[in-house]
C-alpha cells in the first residue's frame, strides 16, 4: 500500500512538472523567435541608416571631385608650372587665387605641387607655421599616382598640420600632354563624425587595410580590425598616412551571424551589438554601424513573458476543466456503485422473500429440512400463534437454550424469553410483546430493522401464509449496513474533496486572472517606459529639423523621425495586443455617419500613396453605421497602410457596398496579392509577407490587431486576393439608425515649417514632465514656435514656481509623475495660481478612463507619439479659444 500510494503521488506530480517544462520550452522557443525577428528588424533599420551615412559621405566627396580637374586647366597655374624658374610673385598670385577658391568652395586646403612634389602655392599660405608652401610631398601616394595615372585619392594625416583629410589630386599637363605638376584638394571628413555620434549607434569607417580612420568614438581612431602584415606596416610608415603605424586592435569579439551578412559581436565597453558593414568601392573603404541589441532583446523578453503568462493561464484553465470533469466522473461512479449495491441487495431480499414464503408453505413440522438452505433465520407459526417450524439459523441468531424451541410452543413465550434478555428493546415488556402479537394477528406484512446491543443489525420481515399462520425471517444485515455507511462516508468525503478542490480551482483561476492582469500592467508599463525616450528623440529631431538649412540634412532628419515613428507603432501594437487579450480595451458603440471618417482617411493616406507613386481613389458614402468610430478607424488604417506597403504601382480604392443589413467597407489594391494558403496566416502575430515594395515592412502586428478588434466589435473581416493581381480587405459593419450627419470640424493645417509670425508667439506655457529629456525637447520645440516656456520640469519644480503672478496660458501635463499623477497635481497648482489655465494632458498613456477624465474637465488630450504639428495645432486652438 505505501508503494502504491507513492506511485500515485509521483503520477500526480508528473503532470504539473511536464506542464511547466512544456511552458518553459515553448517560452524559450518564443523568446528565440522573437529575439531573431527583433534583431533582424533592427538590422534592417540599421542597414538603412548606414546606407544614409554612406550616401552623405559620398555626397561630400562627389561635391569636390571635379574641383582639382577644373584647377588643373587654369592657365595661370599651367603657366607657372611650365616655367623652369618659378617667380615668387607668380607663386604668391596663385596662392591668393587658391585662397579665394578655397573660401568659395569651403574645402580645407588647396595646394599646387611641381613635378618634383614641391609645394609652390597653397590656400593656407598666410599661416606661417601651417603653410604647405615650401614642403615636399613627393612621398605621398596621391602625388605619385597622379603623376603616373593623371588623378588619385588618398586619406591621411597632414604632414604640416597633422590634421587628417581626404586628398583629391589631378595632374596638370602642358600642351604636349606631359604632367608638369599636381593640384591637390584636401577635404575634412571629421565633421561627419559629429552627425554619427547622435544616438546610441556607433559608426566608423575603415580603409582597405582594416584601419579605423573615422569614428563616432574618437578613441577608436587608428585601431585595426586585424593585425597588419609586415609589408602593409612598412607602406604606412613610408607614406606617413596615419602618423604612427596603427597597431592597437579594436576590442571586439564576434558572437555569431544573422541573415544577409549581418554579424553579432560583443564590444568591451558597449556589450552585445549588431554589426552592419557597407562597402564604398570608389574609395576602397568600408562603413560600419554597431547597434546595441538591448532594446530588441528587452522587447523579445516582454513578448516571451506575455507568451509564458498566456500559456500558464491556458494550462490552469485546462487543469480546472480537467479536474471538474474528473471529480464529476468520480461522483457519478460513486453514485452508480451505491445504486448498484442497493439494487443488488434489494433484488437479493426480494428473491429471498419469495423463496422464504414458498419454503414456509411447504415446511415440515419442527426443524424443517426445507428451510435449512435459507441464509435467514426463519420461524413459522400457525393460526393460533404457536410454533410449527423453524430452521437452524433461527436457533443460532437468538442463541436459544436446547429444547426451548419446540412444536406447539406459543410464540408469546418466545417473545417473553427474548425480552428478558433485552432483545426487544427498551420499554414495558408486556406492551412490546402485545405489539408483536398484534402484528401476527393482523395478517399484514411488515419489515423493520433492530440494532442489538453488540452492534449487529437484524432485519425482520413478516408475511402471512395462505392457509393461516405467519412466517417471520431474521437476516443479519450488519455487513450491508457497514458497507452502506462506508459508501455514505466515501460520498461525503468525495463531496467535501470536490468542494475543497473547487475552492482551490477558484483560487487558482483568480490567481491566473491576476497574473494575466499583472502581465497586462507589466506590458503597459514597459511600453510606456520605452516610449518615453522615443518621444523625446522625436521632439529633438523635430526641433533639429527646423534649424537645418540643407534639404539633404532635413531629409535625413525626416528618415530618423520616420524610423522612430515606426518603433512607436510597434510598441503601441504590442500594447494593443495585450489589452485586447486581457479584455481591458473598452468599446464605445454608437451610430455615426461613415462618410466623414472615410474622407479623412482618404485625405490622410492619399498623401502617403502619392509619395509612393500610387493613386488613392475614394468613393463617398451617406450611410450611417453602428460601431466604435475609433476602433473602426484603426481597422481601416491598417488596411490602407498595408495596401500602400505592398503595392508597387497602380492604384488603391476605398469604398463601400451594401450587404443586406450590413455595410461592407472595402480597400482594393493592385499589389502582388496573397497566396490562398497564406491568407489565414496574415491575421496571426508577427506574420509578414516578403513582397513589400519599400523597406518598412512592419512588425506583422497590424492585421492581428484588426482580427482581435473585429471579434471584439462583432464585425466580420473579409479577404479576397488573386496572386499577381491584388487584394481586397473588407470589414462588414451593421447599418445604424438614419440621422442627419454631423459636421466634421476642420483640422488646423499646421506644418512643421511655419512662418515666423506664429500665433503662439508670447504664449506662456508650463511643461510638467519628470523625464528630463522630454522636458528639454519640449522646451526647444515650444521656444522655436515663439512660446515663453516658464517651467519645464517635474513636480518639485512646478510646486516651487507656482504663484499667482506665474500662471501660464497653457499647461502641458504628463500623467505619470512619480509618486503622484498629473491630474492629482493639478488642483494643488490651481490653489497656488488662484485660477485654472487651459490644460493639455500630454502623455503616452492609452487609458480610456483618462480620455473620459479629459472630456469631463474640458482638457485637451494628445499622445506623445503624435507629430509636433498636432501639438502646435492644439496649442493654437486653445490659445485662440482663450482669447
């Protein structure tokens, strides 16, 4: 028995252990997949960023590539070099000309070398200690190669100034085509390092020998990726390209490879990074970008935690259902067993009763042989209530004295004999005897049980005989009673265990729901914390863009802003998935005209479609639908963004069709289409098609969110697609009660680049945010628009500065401010100001309750992920309303 009990306990432990191992294995697999996908997505973004840096570097070089060739054709320069003896006056004249050209072209240095490599003139001739004039550069490769091949390029430290630069040289030829000198243009590339240093990425450039000569980390300059061969070191020493010969290796260790030639490495002072390389074949250089992986890995861990929590909840639910069914089966089995025993016993009693009556009818006088086979004790009396027959079992049950039971003895004597031994129970003896005699005289069947003093239970059954008389049987049912008592005890125990297990399962279910809620709060908090620095970065980029005079630089800033916006979208999609799974996303169903919503979407995405060379056509509708306007807009936004992303050329159509009591809103495109086998996959998380026409492939969450929102609203999502011809995504929405359409307020058209006479000039603004980066970025942006930023800080700064004479026109208020929230801080500020200003709740939170609070108090509400133009429009609207 102990061994059997131990085996049962081991079997009970095996299932939860196996479940935990399965959850751990699936979580580990999900973590690996999420890490791989996040790292690959980071690598794609890093590759695009590196390509921009490479284009910027090439643009700087190409801008000055023709300058030495133009100067080589200058007649004055050719005349000076053609003379056998060079006049100082003529050389000075050429130096001044080179100085003027250098000032106009904004290069570093222009130098003219004769056929022996001697510098005759230079643009820095006025700087005594740094002038190139009089120095011999015959050993430089850019001179030797230009004299031989006509032109050359070379990156090196300056011999005179020790300032590194990129040298472009062109041979000057006489009338016969012979080289008589070289014009050298030196470009400074170090300023590019300042743009590379923005952000967490590390960018550096290496030459053909693997020597780092440009880097966003100055301490990495002139380090090598691998040890240099002896002949290379001799060449670098001879040309003095980098001053001292580089020997110190770059502190990195390769840790693996991703797809498309992307490497992972561990840097001593950075940690784990993605290593992207981009060749520059014209210069025989390579441009490298190192991007830390901690953001991608953190997002993967959050996703894996969500997967683990979901699997744990599912496992607990399965366990609850299994336990309930198991306990129900045990209860049903116990009930059936009890009923079977009762029926079996009743059948045995009925069979015994019938046999007893038959045997008694044919019994002989005295101890009858025909009654000996019966298990019960039996006695038979005649019509005068005298004993006529009995069996051995009757004598044994009552332990009668030998010779006491005999034919003709009145049954009353037997009752009295038993009463003296206490077998008739308590009470007057004669009354008990008379009661039993009356049963026999009445000739009616009877049955009752009697528990004796020793604990045994006797079942007594009496039945009349056809020709008069009475037969009575006495059966010992103690064992049956004990079995029934044990079954009842078992049933009670099972019922109690079922109640206890039900209680435990209810607790487990509540704990699982709490864990799911905790997971949702964890994801929301993590996304909020990740969005804070991203929002600050977007405002910094917006403020920086307004100060960039160059269109190329502004284009780079726009690319950075688009990349940050894409990251915002991914994080918000993860947050939406978590809310939809936990049921935290509330719906606001109402009847509204669908036409204005479709018109706004057509205008918004028409600009994006035009930028991709597509044409978006919109067919209006006057129908009224019943849905949640915000969630329906989210569905259509995903349809339109996917159509633009996966359509290379052609057009996109947004329109509606009636379908009985439904309105089917459709988005058609002329893209590459989706294979029928993959049409179900596109609605799953992290499933993306590989035929996107631009680099922004998305995170694979858009249609997963569409599917969940549609199920939440009870809408039907449709997909028709033909491979090679395009797709049609649709959502079927119930038609609402017809009513007059509401006018749609026109949005304030505000671009990023506004005129200097801003409507916000002089507007007094407070920005209360405990994130210093967001506060600084907001201050820069507001001051650019002409606002007076009185306070930009957290709770302590706001309370210290609040006074009746410092009340702002508009208060930008964050929600999470450490120990208190923004709405809790606001009454304390109003108490010190004396009146309430206009308020904009400027936050990354997506809580519907926050929107209700803002609506109830008449506050503006704006997401930190919104573009700066939206903030400017809302500020202008509040300023005009106040005046």
